[in-house]
């Protein structure tokens, strides 16, 4: 995807709360939809938007994308300065991608998914030494009341 392409349309509640440019960035390393995982998750679920209901959870998106095993790695130590495939950094990125996809396409997030995503963002913030894009996502998600 090129930087000038637009992401799938967000519901109004998402756009009203998540207004920082990071949420529209299709290529940023720390943008929720800029990673391969984030882009794939968003576009897959945009095609499946009709399956998203008020009871859909972050875990449902992860499972529906076939990423449950990867997401289960959150909390294990990353033993290398370069994230390993399927390791805790991949787990955190997958969880963040699922959460912001659910929020963008449906305007809601389940309580357990929100807690898990905050944990994933904390892991990424710690691993990457507090990039402003991740700090912004954490603050915005923490203040989400939808």
C-alpha cells in the first residue's frame, strides 16, 4: 500500500475519538494499520464487516484471522534485539491490530480486549523505547468510553 492510499472507512465514533494522523497512516512502523499485520487485519475484516456485531471481541478478530497462536505469545520475553517471528512483539502487534480494527470498523471494544490491548501497547512501548505513536495510541485507547 502506498502512503497516499486511503484506509477503509471508519465509523464516526472512531474518527471522533481517534483523530491523530497515526490512525490514517497506512505505512508507519508504529501506526496500527501500517504494519503487515495491521494492514492485513484491517482489510480482511473490512471485507467481513457484516460479521462484526456489538458482541464481537478482540479475541474473535484474532481467532477469525487465524492468529490465536501468535497472540498467545504476549508476555513471553523477547530474547533478541531483533523481534523473532511469532514472538512477543508479533503478539503485541497482532493484538493492537485486532483492537484498532474492531474499533475502526464497529466503534466498540470489549473490556477484556481493551485490557489486553493496553498490555500489548505497554509491551511495545517498553520494547521500542516509547515511540510517540504508540504512546498516543495507548492514551487514546485508555480514555475510550465507547
